[in-house]
């Protein structure tokens, strides 16, 4: 079973909370939360929230601390709140009763979203995700499959295994080119273009570029994955003109247009090199003057 570690990054800056304090001074920090929560500082146990609902520790100014609130029965809700009260800093960690969900599914692993928020991965039915007790909308997601959505009601400390059956999503492919007009003339602006292939399933994709005579002037075969796959093309050795981009995968094809136009020259390279040269020359002059003193 996975434990959810509730992380709080606490930055105690004298300039924010105690402008008149020295860097080496310490401050009393009161950590307030629900009884039953263990508190760790930089991975080391420092106390247990008992019936008083708080513990007190001393920390130094000007340092970053990692506070963790850990419990099998509670889960953090929202961001911790840090306030100054007199000469103390108080940290409020809001937690709520926790429950656990898993999935009995036809495929694994599954990404789990509860009320639209990603909470983790489930590898098998014995792998649980901690969630707040109560009613929730739960979505299970796996690349190449349709989303599975359901609604659950969970009691405190309840462990619920949800029956899940994901249907394979149909294969689809989209194609994009950016920029669609590029200028491989060495001016450092739009010297290449990016060919993007978006897939709903892993596939071998053949990418071809044809001239106006339908002759293949460029071809590349890639093992593409679900999501966005990109190829950079520089149009090397080809004249200006408009070309046809063709992508084939799983019996489906998509086309787009790419235009090479070297007439657009921005002088970006010359500007950058000139500024760099001036900077180097100025630095060398300063070094020379410093050595000659």
C-alpha cells in the first residue's frame, strides 16, 4: 500500500516575518493539525499531534525546512497556512479523514483522477490511492483507451475496490507543422520546421515529403507513441517552394503543406554575433586596463 506524504515547504525569512531578527536567531514554530498526525522535519520524526492539536519546535531564521504530516487515517486538504503571532510562527495543516480506492480492471496501469485532480497510479488491485472520505467523481485513464468515469461514496478508513472496464479507443492521427513557412537560410530564425504527429495509439509512422512532381524528397520512419511526436526538418538541399507532407500509420494517412522560402532574412545571427563580439572586446579591454594599473 502506498502512503501519501503530505509535504509542506516552510521558508522562514526574517525579511518577511521578523525584519529585526538576526540570521542566527531561532524562532518557535507551532504546528497545528488534527490529533493523530505525525510530523517530520527534513525526513526526521519530530513529534506527534496529540489531544492538544499542536506541537512546538524551534527553527533557525533564513533556512528552508521540509515539514511532512504523515498519517494512514488523514489526508491534507488545501495549502498549509503560515502566520506570525507575536514572536512565534504558527503553521496550520488542514487534514480530513481519509479513505482508499483501488481498481479491478482489465488493463493496468491506470491513472486516477478524483474530482478532476490527478492523485496517482494503480498498478494492480492491491495498490490503493488515498482520497478524502466522502462522495467523489473518479476517472480512470490509460493511453489508448476510453476514459472510465464513476461516482463513489467513501466512509472514513474505508477501502473500496472499484470494478473498471476500459474500452480501446479507435486509432486516430493528427498532423501539424510549425512554422508551415520556414527559411533555412542560416539567419538563426525559422531555419527549421517542426513536424508534429499526434496519435491515440502507439504506431510505426512513415513520414514523407513530396515535391510538386509527387517525388519523395525526404522520408523517415519512426516508432511513435501515444500523444505528440515531433520531427525537426531543415529542408536541406531542396529549392524554395511548397511541399506536401504525408504521414501514414495503421492504414490511415494525413497530409499538410510545408513551404520553404529563403527570401526572408532577419540578420538575427549578425546582430547576436556583433553584440557578443563587442561584449568580449569590452571584457578584454577591462582585463587589460586592470593588468596595466
